[in-house]
């Protein structure tokens, strides 16, 4: 009897210990699961916040672009058309030379208005890019820039495979990124000389902008794009992520650089 009694006591103790262990494991698992869920919720909220900030950045950039286009159309095209209307409705016909001068002014204003509409159209839909490709579009940007007094821009390239082989959407997004980088450079760095170099190789593709303006370091670019102090840099940072590109700013003397690189495996060829 004594042996059976101790046996039952020992068995009960073992069973109780086993149940207690199972309960502790269950509680620990439940707690860990709760911690993981809370961590996932926090991470999801952070991701949502980040995505919201990106969307706000894009919306703000697009709104600013619309305002810029609106101002441009009002100031440039509207102004030209008002003067053109005045010339056409009140022609100075006192002498043949004055009449010819008014006609020449009207022709020049019409040409400027057409150029303004073309530039605005290119801002909205890059028809030139779609029809002629990235290389010729960059060359067109360079040609337009060299008409600006005090600015000299050069474009060189080294091509192993054609940029036109890229999917159209990727080409457009790359062009938009280049546009943002280039316009931000003109606006803030105030360079007088810019070199744009485009290369394609087995490693991927590279766009390198070298300039003699006020350079920006990589740490400054990352800080400004994250703090929201520069909407342009925020938009650049987002577009970079969109096409899986690496973007490197280097401030040097006398020339600073901005390098865009996309690895071959991220080019998504059709």
C-alpha cells in the first residue's frame, strides 16, 4: 500500500509538473505571439506612414508641377498671345518698314508660343522620348540648355546595348528621375558647366552628371530627402526606389558628381 501511495503521489507530481510546464510553454508562446503581432502592427503602421508620406510627396510634386505649368502658360504663352493680339488688331501701317517690323514681331511671338506649348506638353507627356528614345531626348535637353546664356552642357555616351531595348515604362520613369535631378541641379547648384554621360554595359546602365556648381554630399542628400526640407530631393529619392536605381551624390573640388546606376538584373527587359 505504501509503495502504491508513493507511486500515485509521484505520478501526480510528475503530471502536475508536466501540466505546469505545458501551461508555461503555452503562456510563453501566447505572449511571444502577442509581441510578434504587436511588432507586425507597429511595422505595418510605420510602412503605411512611410507610404503615406511618399504619396504626399508625389501629390505635392505633381501639384507643384501643375502650378509651374499654369504659371508658365499664363506668363509666357498668355503674355505672348496678348502682345500678338495687339499687333494684329492694331497694325502700324504708316510705313512699309513699320508694317514689316510688326509682322516680324508677330512671327517671332508665334514661334515662342509654339516652343512654350511644346515644352509644356513635354512636361506632361514625354512624346519626344516615346518617339525618339532616351539618348536623343537627353541631347535635346542639352541643345536647349546651351541656348541659356552662361551655361554650357555636354552629352557623351558609351553604348554596348541600346537604351531603346528597355521597357517603355522604365524608360519614362528613368527620364523623370533624370529630369528631377537635372532641374534640381540647375535650381540649387547654379553650375555654369555640366557634363552628362550615359553608358550601358553587361553590368547595367549608368547616368553620370558632372558639374562645377555647389555640390551635395550623399549624407546631405539622404538627410534633406528624409527631413522633408526639399520636396525635389524627396521626389528624387522616391523615383530612385521606383526603378531600383542607386543614386550617389559626391561633393568634390572643382567638380561634383551625381551618379544614377541600375543593375542589369533590375532593368526588366521584355
